[in-house]
C-alpha cells in the first residue's frame, strides 16, 4: 500500500503525524475523520449516470497537488474513475462559477505539472465513459471530456502532477505520488442555489473506482473503508485493514459481481454487487430475480457509489417499492397525491407533514436491500428527504429517498451514500468483495482513537 494513502487526511481533519517508512503488509491502518459537506451538485461535472441535486451532500478530501503544493478540496467518489481538478486559465487567479468563486488549481505555478501527450498509453484508456481524444491542433495534448446531467460538457486536458497529503505548511516528508488527472477548463453550475452562503466549493473530484486511471489504481491500494455519520464531522475513513474487533464490527461480505464476457452497458470498473431482493417492513416485494440482475446487454447492474446522494431503482422494482411503502405508510403520513410532482424528476413517492416539524419517521417501515451475503437496512431519518421550498398549504413536502432510475434515466441500480449512513462500508479489492456492517460511526471513530 502506498505510504501516501496511509497518510491521507480528510477535509478539515486535524493534521496527524504520518509515517514515511515504506508500507509493509503488517502496517497499522490509519484512521481519519470524514466530513460530509453540502454542495450545489451543479458545480461539479458529473458522468451521465449522476443526477444533479440543488442540495447535494458530498464527501470531501483535502490534498496538496503540485510543486510547490497547492491545497485543493476534492469530492471522494467511488463511482468515478478519472480524478479531475478545475484548472485556472493563464493569467487568472480565480475562476467564476455561477455567482460564486470556485477554487482552482494553477498548473503554470507547478514545476511538476506535465501534459499527457497523445502518444502516451494513458491517452488510450478504455475504462472512461468517454475515451480520451487527440488534440490535432498542433499541441498533441490528450483531451478529455466530462458530461453534465443537463447535457452540457466540460473539456480539458489529461495531465499528471504530484499529489501530496495534508497541509502545505512545508512538511514534505511524505513521498508524493505522480498521478494522472483531468485538468478541466470549467465547471458548470446552473442550479438556482449557486452562490448560497451554505455551499462549500470544491476544486474537483477524486476518482476511486477500479479503472486503470483511478486514484485507487494509481496508488496501488487494495483496501479502504469509510463510515458516514449522521453528524457531519463524526465519520471516519480507514485506509488499510481494520483492527476493530468483529464483535463491534460484524462485517458481512457480498462479492463484487463481474460478468464472464464484456457487455456494452455494464460498467466493469464500478463496485458492482448482486441485489437479490427488497423488503418493506416484513413484506418481501414480489420482484422477479431477472428484474434485479443485469440483462444480456449489461444494463441493470447494482453499484455502490459514494458520489451519488440517494438510491435509484429501475422502474419495475421502484414501482413495487412505491406501492408497498405507500400502503404501509398510510396510517402514519398522508401521501402527497400530486401525480404531476416529482422531486428532481425521479422522486415521486412523497408525503405531507406539518411545516416546521419532522415527520414521525420512526413509525415508518424500514426498507431492506438484500444482497448476496449481506443486507442494508434503510430506516428512520434516512427514509425521507425534505424538498426545499416546496409547500402545500401549511404542510411541507417530504419524499422517499429512493428514486425511479427510469425517470432520470439510468440503466443501473445505484446505492447512494445517504443510505450508507451509519454503515461501515469496506472495499476489499484483495478478495473482490464489499463488506457491510451497521455501526454508530461516531463510536467507531472514538474506537479508532479520533478525538471528535
């Protein structure tokens, strides 16, 4: 495991001493505080499979990139491969994004920055949704493009630079990692919340899937895990093997799923698992197994994704969930009964609750996602989301945090990080599996020696 990853500090975590010795298999894992930040997601270029939210909670990390190092804040995304940074154009100190100033990386200020030429093997990667292309205008730079949910794109150049950890206060003892990333010219923000005082800006995204250009692959790490707390600053990121006792952290593992043959709509570098069924309360939904499995084209895989906020189900599974949840919730909350309303075009299982009061989520039925070898229980506060600025008389509008993938549209099931809250999620690439355990993240942080 790279010493860089053993020293990775999460955004706003207090600096901790990092070992500079070469990593060995028995090295003690390192734990760091994990913080969720609220971002207008339109500020970040998203692959076509990502839905923008006006109020998007993202997991952010702090890295130092370049020589001399520049501090940048990046979204931790297990559903994306290519890391990218907003790169300031020559002669500009800031880059405007909507009504607010976006932080930028200044490549001309870094002596270690290098463009990736068209002839580089990195320019021929087949793992990216949109393959890199060659700039034939004389520069021979490898070009990359990212797609936004509204159909617009952000273009940039594939580049490399050194990634360091923590602050730029002068402690450069931790060995840097030279990593490829997209140096993007702009980020598009059309959301009406751009410029809101509660928004936290980000300079880019840290791709953590299994593709050849991901940060995980370039750093050669084989295991990492996180626990997202219901308190913004009480989560934890663990790099390496957990030494928490199994009595406290009873992980159940589900294997990563990979088809025998390449399929056109199957993302082979995602963290894909097998969804076997769904329960609402004690009722097992009558969903045929074929609906929950990838079809002959690869469409219908189930991905665990830290870069998407909520969870999406394909149409037939969503319809079954909506019907049963409305039925069981009827004695607890009145349904919205507005056929024309769908929050963010995908969430139309909605309810009314008196404004200023939280709905009685403790009386609502839990939704359990059944995987091969492991379950994920969604209950309590994780079930409903209050729609901003939506009112019906004296009532506010709350929607079930499961969306209809067909309405986006998506061609996959996506398990978002909202439903991973207070769940320990371990990505074990050594054994090809994902581990899940329900746990209080603040308690786990204390067990790992973090002072919260």
